[in-house]
C-alpha cells in the first residue's frame, strides 16, 4: 500500500502541519496539497502542483487543503483533478480524513483553539518544525492570510514542551518554532505568557535540545525577555527574520504596519551590537500601491541600513477583498522591475557578508544528501559528505556569493563528544533535508548535559571572536 504524498507550499507552518497530515491521511494512494495563498503567484503554484500530481499519479485521491483552499474552496473543488477539499481546521481532524464529504471547510474566523501537531519525528527534515501559534489579529491592508488562518490562538506551553521533547527523543537536534504571527504568542492563554517565556521554558525543560530557532518575528513585539534570549542564549540560533515589508513610513502606514522605518533600523542596531554574528532576514514588498520612486528608494536603502542578508522579496500582488487592492496601483512591470532591483541589492549585501565568514569556524547540521547544510546564521554551506543529521564543525574556505564552501574539522578523541553536541553558532536545514534518528540522553544525565551546555556556550564565544 503506497504511503500518502504530501506537497507543502508556502510557509514553515505548512511544513509543520504537513507532518501531522501525513499521519492523519493514513495509508493509501493519496496526494495531499497543502496550499498557500499569500500571493496570487502562490495560488497559481498550488494549481500547478495539483495538475502535476494528477499527471504523476492518475489513480490517486487528491486532497487540497491549506490557506488557498480555505479562502476559495469552490474554485479548487471545481478543478477536475481534485477529489476533496479540506479547510485549515478540518485538516487537523481525524474524523475529516475518514469522512466522504467532497468539501469540508468551516468558518475559520470562529476558530478559538489550535491543537498541537502530533508528529513525533519529521520524516523528511533534519530540523523539526513545531507550531506554537496560529492565526493573526492584525489586518495589514495587503494581507489575506487572516481569512485563511483565522484569529490568533496559542498552544499551551506544556503541549509545546512535550512535542519538542518527543522530537529530541526521535533524534532531532534542531527545532524551529513557527506560527502565523509568532510574536503574538500567549495573550489568549491563562497568565498571558509571552514568546520569550515559552522559549525559556523549552530550554529549561528540554535540556537535550541543542538548537532552537525562531521563524519570522514582528519587531515591535520583541520584548526585553525575547531580546535577551536572541542575543545571549547560545542554544538560540543567531538568525532573526523580521517582517519589515517596506522602508518608507508613508507606505508602512498605508500597509497598516505597526512600526516606522526608524524602529527597524534601531532594533537591528541593538541586536547586532549585543550579538554581532546575528544575521538579519526580512520580508520586503516592491511596488505597493502609491509607491513612487523616492518611497521605493527608502526600501532599497533599508537593505543596507538593516544589514539584510536573507531577503524574501515579492512584487506586490493584489488579493481580492483587501483594502490595498482598492488603492492606486503601481503598474505590474514596474513592480517586477523594483523587485529585481531589491534582489540585486540584497545579493550584493549577502555576497559581502559571506566573504566575511571565510576563515571562520562554524557548526553545521548536515542535510540530505550529506554534502550540505546551513550554519546557524542561515548561510548555506557545501562540504564533503558527512553523516546526515549530525552536527559538524567546519572551517569556511570560500564563497561563490550565494553559498559557502567548507572543510570538516576532524575532532580529536578527547573533544569529539563535546564538539558533536555543540549548540554552536550555526545550523538549520532545507525543507528537503533528512534525519538520522538517534537516542535522547536519559534524565539521569541532565546534570552532565547542563555542564556541557556551559562548555558549549564558551566554545561558541571562542569561535565567534
């Protein structure tokens, strides 16, 4: 009996959910397309994926779920390739997967809870993704995602910690916390815990977790506790991805963002002063309605002003029903031209950053097929084949402007144990990476682990000096 094929499009939250879907879908000739609706292009990619899936597996049952399916179920149900459509709540329900209804899509805005994902081990990822929050209470004028995900709701810390511990038990050495609006975690829970408090609890209660990474953050919600963790905790990877969107104050206001340009620049300056090795990523939109050349120049300059080395750049895409879609539009060719200019500026910045890493020692979580990985600041590195899923120390020997080249550093017998458990400077992996499961240390070794963690922090500081 063939196992279900899961096709994930879009965000890291979809990746996390897809592993739970894999278990819920059961055995059988099934293809699940977990869709994205963040742009018109993402919806078009979803449709292409559906058609390819039908061509590749003509006898399979094709189930479409995710944000695009939630927002516009009728259009996907009308596709001849599609057998079933499930909403973002229904895809979490075991009952929905055993039902016969062709379309099961409820009112996402009435959802009040979100369930923790059930995956104990990610079958195809070296790092594991853990959903801690879903939905969004904000209404940026360009964004349709709240209508696909609903309002913000958080998963209790105990459930999150249990899942992280299970993933570590399964051999994962890095966990990524994900959500639609990650920094809004907690106000809906008893005691209104913050994201920073959740991170503290995870690190305290899962001492065997070597690496913790956070997905996209809203800078205005990075409080003192979270800032301290990002800049002082060696087990939290030095990579901060910010939802910036634009670098001009009037455009930010028209987007209904909650920060000004100066806020972003000041935050990055504080982060990099406190932890210089932190790499900054950002989402940027080119050609938002009413954007003129001077406004665009402000966004282009933000790449240098915020030292953005991981830029996710999109030409503005109208989404039906959003306020921005009714604003005076920038012509599509001009949006694409501006996006290309932003990518060019970001590529120059990234190449200079990579060159500055040559000669340094980094720690890498090895990804499939074993000759690549990412350092903790999220630069990709290539090297000779190593054990998939292991953490390895490497020396950076060169760069082609986009990727680092590295040589493994052999560990001496006396240091091998400590080096292999280095929480280190560096690490994530790609969505196509794999894991070699391994045992989690027993609770009786926690004291020894805590001592190792102190050594790891010291090692990280030495390698970053």
